[in-house]
C-alpha cells in the first residue's frame, strides 16, 4: 500500500475519482486503477442499493487477459486499514503508541489489524455506542492479534492522552471535542467528512498542524464541500515520496482524512495474486 500511494503521487498509479452510476434507488459505484509499472489495471464495484457482494477485477495491460477476481467484502476494509496504517507510520510520533479507537466495527478492526503490523501498540482503548460491541472487540483483539485492548465507557476516555486516535463511525455529527486531542496526537477519520455530515468537529482543522489525505482529487470531488479546507490538505503519497512535509515536531497534531484512494483495491488484489515461490497464488486469492 505504501508503494501504491507513492506510485499515485508519481502518476504511475492512475487513479481517477470514483464513478457513481445512478440506479434510481441507489448507485453502482466503481473505483478504477491502472498500475503502469506492473502492467495491470482493473476496478472495484460496490452498490448503495442493498449492500450487495463486491467484486474486484484485474487485467493485464499487455495482453488484456483477466488476471484476478476477488469476490466479497473483505478486501475493501483491509485496503482501508492498510492505508490508515501507512498514514500512522508516516505521521505519528515514532515509537510504540497508545491507540484510541472510536467505533468497534469492521473499519475500526482493520485499522487495528494493520496498525499493529507497523507499530508496537503498547496500550489500546475502544469505545462504541453499545458497550457489548466494544467488549467483544477487545476480546477479539486479544485472541486474534495478541493486542491488549480495554473497552471504555465514554469517547473522551478513548481520545484524551493517546498518541493515535482512530475515529471509525457512521455518525453524521461530531463524536468528540477538538479540545480532547492532546499536542502530538495523530488522528485518523474514516467516517462522514462533509460540511453537513461529519464525525469529527470542523474546528479540529484549526488545531491541526498537518492535514493529510490519500487522494486530493477525491477529497475535492465530494458532492458537497469537504469538512476541512481542501487547499490545506496534503497528499499522503507526497509525504511518503519526500515531496511534501508531514510532521516536523513532536507536539504537532496531524490529521489523516481517509477517502479510499481509487485503484488501491486493484493494487491489493494484484499483490494477493502474485505467484509465491511455489508458483501458487497467495492465500486468499481467487
């Protein structure tokens, strides 16, 4: 995923904003990408009608042959988790982290899964609207990832005095106060982020020293204005490539607005289907 973000910055990953095909009661949505260096292109398709099963398809640009099909809902959240982990590794202060998770759904889970692969999580807390969900999340983290996560009753307990805060909700109103974010914290927001619907407060931008996103084009292409000033957003790929500054001091607040860079699903599908030394696809490819 780090390579894909850098490729997008350099233009060797062609990733236009997602396309919505209006079907009356909802949309069929396509995100596409062309990986020039690998000679691959493809798309991901999902809907806003009934929550249908998703599909990712990858072709070779040299011969036009279909190289991979990935069916189901697993790839998208894993892709988003990997992008979030790259952002944390690039923008959070170095070293082990104390992680706060607001939300206990699939997106929060894949963020924890990926972040724990790039940073040592010395302590983690999670909060959800339903306490039983945060408790189940904590049990799963211990069993599957070996990460100790403590379920807390209120959002403030998962935000104050943390090195990294991940907000992964569907809330259309802010679930936290900007004043809860301590100097030096990195924040990732995954949920709604337009002027009328947003899970984090607008004044978080006033406190932030650095505002990052994985796709400037997609952030600017929302149906209504982005919550944060688009002219203040910096591309994560540009930071990774050394073409733009990210965090420059330990007390700075950094915020990553995840929009799901189009084309990265194709990059993940292609990586899953790379031959292993035994000549077989990686586990999970189909």
